[in-house]
C-alpha cells in the first residue's frame, strides 16, 4: 500500500514539474532609445524693398499729396515699403532694403548719395546740374517748346474769331524763333490759309498772307517792368485777341496785365495767380514721367534720361469747351507720337 502511495506522489510531482515547464519564458521589455534633440535653425525674414520720396518741406500741399500718392501706389504695386523725407543724407542710405530714391529740388546731394549707395536707383526731377549716368536717372531738361508752341497756335486758332492770334517772344533767340515758326504752323494745321473776312489795314499795307499770327519780340536788355507796352502793340495795334507768351518772358506782371485787357492767354506754365482769360497750360507731366520709368528703376536699371510727356492742365471750360478739349488732346497725342512735324505741318 505504501509502495503505491509513493508511486502516486512521484507521478504527481512529475506532472506538476511538467506543467511548470510549459510556461512561456518572459521576454525582457526593450528600453526606448533616446531621440536626439535637433536645435531649431534660425531662418531670416527677407527684407521688404523700400522706396523713398524726397520732397521739399515748403511744397504746396496739393502737389505734395499728388507726388506722395503716385509713388505710394507704385510702391504698393511692386510690394515695396514707402517713406517720405524732406531731406536725405548718407546715414539714411543704410535703411534696410532701400532700392529707389526719387528726389525733387532743392538737391539733397543726389550725385554724392548715389556714389555712396551704388545698389540704389536715384531719379532726379528737375534738379539743376544733375545728369543721367550710373545709378542716377534724370528728367530731361528739354521743355519740348516746339510742341508746346505748335499746340498753342492750333488751340488759339481754334477758339479765336478770325484767327486773331499772336505771340510775344525774346529777340535774337534761335529757340524762340523756332517756337514762333511752330506757333504759326499750329495755326496753319488747324485752318490752312486762315483767311479773314475783315482785312485790317496793316495786312493790306504789309501784304501779310495770312495776316495772323502777329508776333512781337522783346530785346534781351529790356527791363521786365516795361514789358506791358509790347503786349499793347499786339492788342491795340495788331488787333490780337489770344496771345501765347514765350516762357522766358512770361513774367507774372505781364501775364496779369494781358488778362486785365480782356485778351485770352495760353501758357507753358501756370502762374501762381492765374490771370483772367487763361485758356489752358501745356506743360510736362512729371507724374506720368515717374510712372513711365518706375518698372525700370524697380528692376535695377539706371542712367536713364526720362522725357516727360506733355499734358493739358488748368483748362477753363468756358473758353475751351469739352469738344474742343478733345480735339486739342488728339492733336497733342499725334504730336507726341511723331505723327505731326512742328516744322512742316
């Protein structure tokens, strides 16, 4: 009996041992490896390009606002920042991203500033003794007076009864003589022979065909305070009703005097106090000049001579109707596109 019990214990022990051997071996949990921490790299933000407009502090508010709006709009369209200054020095050239400087008189020292900042494009507007070259572009000094005079002759003939028009110009000035010829050709372009119904006596005596335009020359040595009698000659003795005054002799006193007489005027620049009878002004449009050259400046192109397009301004619609304005503008467009020769219409 004991022998059987002993065998039983041996079998049970063996069974228990066998069950324990079937347990799966425990797999050690791997330790996570450490992920290396990479420090962030510093990325610099690109500098936004900058355009600076240099305006005189005493510029009249309306003109100042027009320049500022023009350059601001151009800068915005080119994704540039915009600043206005009344002066500029070498220290200002370190402004981050500075790409364009547009300057009006008085000269802030464009030539020296441009030499100190060759990466910046400068545009000088009507600054004396600054010419185009290198990274300096300049507004052309030419006033295109032949075109101005031609259009003045055309317009004066358009609005004046029987073409009684005339011009006051400096004596012995070759440019003024060419302007006088252009003024006559402008009249002829409008009305051909421009024959009048009433022939003044001086036309018959002097055998002038056509009788108009009538001109008077002012000697260089004449005192500007004595210019008025030259206007009287045209108005009283030559029956001139509309006058174009050459810019070199267009003093404010002379223009005011002509306006008081009841005659009409066309000018190449508007006086500060516009006289009576002022039909219009034909002058360079510097705003359009800036707009025309902006993309070249923004692209880094310099040394440009910029010719300002001419435009009509300060028009008296009671003297030059909208329909007449359209004709005058069309003629100006043809002149500037080279479709009309001022020396031979």
